């Protein structure tokens, strides 16, 4: 059966923000062979390609995308002891839940994050003191230059904070097909993040208890997708936490008093949410049909029929406010498609 190529497919329903126009061409791929066929179609048509997973970290232009969107739907999970391989189209949170139930530690703090497995190495997904880079052994990809399949080691992926080769210098070269993780049977849960430390108050929780705590905390911030919660109609954290030199932190504290931060090697991370709120954008801030979540100022939400233009206007206003007050440039996390 040949690969079906659809035309003029609305992309908004495929994103957690629920905004954006249509894709000129759209292909749902369920096998590696399908991925190759889709690329061959794009080359024959002379159009650009965008690879879509769960749509949880994506803002689509109101004008849509004039090329081919390849929607990854590869499924399957296999295990060899503590080495687990998951196809790129597997739901990430379901994967985490399954690992925790198998008493495999290493991803428990990444519970509740929307999207697919294939998206996690792209931006080195992290939360509550864990990153996928901590456990990734290798990433299976299709090399768009050679049309061959490759296994990239964790080192070759060049993981840093919210960054990898997949969203930086080789953004358009590889399509992620699967990810192999090294987890730890009966592993000690990671209770490092302030919210988790306070939640357990000195107790030593199980992996399941850490997952449940993370989900509870994320739900309180509307950071778990819930059709009944309008605050969850977002792309998650819209801005990265800025990383600055310690001297810069000192300058800020001299001017503004105590500034919260997290250790990050020889530098520090300043919470973007703190900067946003102290620049005058409180939780629940509204700008037309867009706004910030009333439970988390770092999440920009589609309040009621927002367009991509509405969200960009809010993004620009927040960036300008933080830049003017603190001299810090907030960097967006989501991918911007069709702009």
C-alpha cells in the first residue's frame, strides 16, 4: 500500500496551542519506509519538509505551511534488560508511566510532559532536575542528506540545556525514528527540585510516588494537558530559563535585591517565570485572545480563539518588558513554523 499524501490539512488540531493554518501536503507515516517515501515526494514536488510529532512545542503561522508535514506515527517499545528502545511516535508520558511501573528509574521526573518520544532528544526535554540526556544511549535517525539510517550516540547528539544537534547546527538534517535509553532497575528516584524536596519533606519516595508528585505539581500549574482546563491550552513553558554568568547575577542583585537562581555548572539559571512576573506580567495576564496561564506565568495560552498573530504579539511584549527591566533576552522554546 502506497503512502497517502493529503492536501490542505489544518494543523491547529495537531497542536496543543490549537492555532495555525493548514499544511499544503500532509503525510502520516507509520514505518521507516513511509518516511523515505514522504521525503521522496517532497523532493519531487520541490517543497520544504517539517516533521511533526505531538505538536506540544509548536506554534504554527496563521498562513500555515506551504510544504509537506510528515506526521510521525511509528510505534513500538522493546527492552533488553535495562536498555529500552521506543519508537518516535510513542506517547512520551505513557512511556514514562510504563517505565515507572516496571520499576525503571531515570525518567520519573519527566512525567506529564506532552508530546512524543521522538521530540524528547530534539530539545533535550527536562524538568524537575532530570533531562533525557541523562539516560539516552543513542538516537536512530534518517539522514535526509544520504537517505540512510544512522544511530547517533548521546555524545554525537551534543546535548546541552534544551539543545541538541537536532534543533541547532543540524536542524534540517535528521529525522528522529527511535530513541534508546539506559534506565536503572530499582533506581533511586531523583528528588532534587525544590517543589519535590518540599513535597516529600525528607522522606525517601518510590519511583511511583515521585511520578504521582510530579503530576500533581504539574496539574496545579496547568502543565498537564486537560480538555477541561483552559489554562492547559499552551505549548508548555514558552521561554527558556536564561543562563547567565555569576557576575551578571551579582549585578542584578545589586540593583534589584535577591534574585532566585539554580546552579548550572560555573554559571546560573534564572527562572524565566520570575523575570516575567517581576517585569509586570502576572499570572492570568491578558492581551486580546492570548494570555499567560493563571497558574503559571511561563505558559502562554490560547484564551479564546487566539491566532498565531495574537500569541506572537504577547511573546514580543513579554520579551520587551523583561529586556527593558533586566537587560535579559528571553529565548522562546517552541518551534515556529511558517513564519
